[in-house]
């Protein structure tokens, strides 16, 4: 495998569901739009046809991207992972040492990272610093303003 793509089981299932939707539903919809646009006659100056063809190209590009992700996927099964150290597929509750603010993070592969949902990449500064830490250990993250320290409070699935 050239380049593994780390995914949680949930992330993998989302990609499979999106792929299935695009292949079984959206492809048919776009094909119908193209067919309808062709029925209008001359396609050389047919904006509906151009629009549908562009949508088809975007759709096929997304399908190919998803298929590539599925080929490269390495599924992290968090249910079999020990939760004594922060790892990909696990969640952790941390406290910023200076402010005392607590946060919860799920450590995921870069593909499914979504900071607004508390899912941070194992490749991000914070994610990389937390990896391998045990409860009560401090992770220091170098940021443009200096160093931010996070104390790991809890690790769970």
C-alpha cells in the first residue's frame, strides 16, 4: 500500500455511504439532466448541457477520490485498543494548564479531522503532541505565540 489512510470505523462507513449515494443516486440524476439537455436540440450553445456535463465531471472526480480513499484505507478499530495512552481512534479530555479550560478531542486520521466537532488529526500540532501520552501527563505544543501545555485528564473510547 503506497500511502495508508488512517480512518476510524465511523469515518470509513461515512465514505462508503457517500460513495454509494453518488454512484447509485447522483449518477442517475446527472445522466437524466444531460439527457434532458440534449433533448433541447443543438448542444453547442446549450447552457443546461454544459452545466450538467460540468456537474458530471465533478461527480466522477469525487467518486474516484472516494474510491482511492477506500483502497488506501486502514481502519483503526478503537474497540480493540487499550485506552491507557492517547491514540488514533480514542478520545481524550484535556485541560489547558495555563487557563484551566478543559476540552475533549477525538484523535483521528487527517482525512476525517473536523476541529469544529472536536475531531483533531494525528498529524496536527495538538494531536501529534497528545499521541502516546498517559493520563496526568503534560503535552507541550509549540504554537506561534509560544508553548501551550495540555494535561491529559482522561482517555476513553
